[in-house]
């Protein structure tokens, strides 16, 4: 925190209010922490900053506030003693749906709720039945939109990973052919090491090195 504060101040020379937010844990809801530099038994510098521990706040209180951000952050807050946690989750989503925010911000807040307000296996059907009520029709629609976007993001990541794996596989095979052409049949241990390379950058470095290397040891692939 002190390093971030110092770098920001040196770059911008403006007033900075440092604040640490704990998503989990924390001694109390509001606290203060210190960073101290000592030299020769003296305190040369004392850096203080406030700490907010979200898990120490009451979720219900913040869901009832007129703020979609507070409602979404409530998913990180305490739900101890709440007799209707599923209704609380729906209320969080309803605050977001009725907020008037654009779709991108709603998506972000929904992701926060879905990530940190987890449901047990036996709670999921009950929650879906609750959400299927007519009064929550728009909330349900927002949830389905979120699910569709998450699926699309997953497909994009899968396609990207597939392309990268294809590139890795092609370059690894090219490296094996070049090594075999230059140094003869490769020990199985060396071939296995090449096939296990995950980094495209590392494969590229080996491909560059094979042009000038005089042995597998020079390549860094010897026994």
C-alpha cells in the first residue's frame, strides 16, 4: 500500500486517500493499519491507512440501500442469522436490474453476485423456483442474459485456447523436426521435454537457437 501510494504521489502530486478493502476476513468492519520504517531504533516513517472488512458488515442493511453497487457488494457481507438468504439474493439482483445502469455495468454487478453469493446444490432449484415468480420476470431475464454472455465468453476463451494450442503443437513439431534433422534421432527424454513446452515464447527461443547450436547441450535440451 505504501509503495502504491508513493508511486502515485510521485507521478501525479495530488492528494491521495489510501484505503484497503478486505473481501474476506478482517478484524473489524472499520480499522486502521500501519506501515512503519525504523532505523537506529527510531521511527523514520509511519504510514497509516483505513481498512474496510466487507465480511463484517450486515448484508441485509446494504441491500436495502438505494444503491445497486452496495447491493452487489452485499454478496461479500455477512448473512448470519438471515432466515431468507435466497430472498436476499433475489433482492440484490432486483436492485441491479432496476438500477437504470447500462448493460455492461449490470453484467459486472451480476458477476459479483454470482461469484460471491454461492448457492449450495440443494439451494439452486429453490432459488430458480423463487426467481420464476411473475414479479421477478425482469430479474430472470437479466439473469438469462448474464448466463448467455458468460457462455459466449467461455466459447471465445475456448476458441482462443484452441488456437494457441494449435500454434504450440505446430511449433513443437517443427522444433522436433529441426532438432532431428540437425542432431539425428532424439533421445525420448529430449522429445518428451519438447512436447511438454507450454510457452509459445519458449518454443520460439528454441527455434532461434537451433540455427546456431552445435549440440543438444547448447540448446539446453541435453541430459
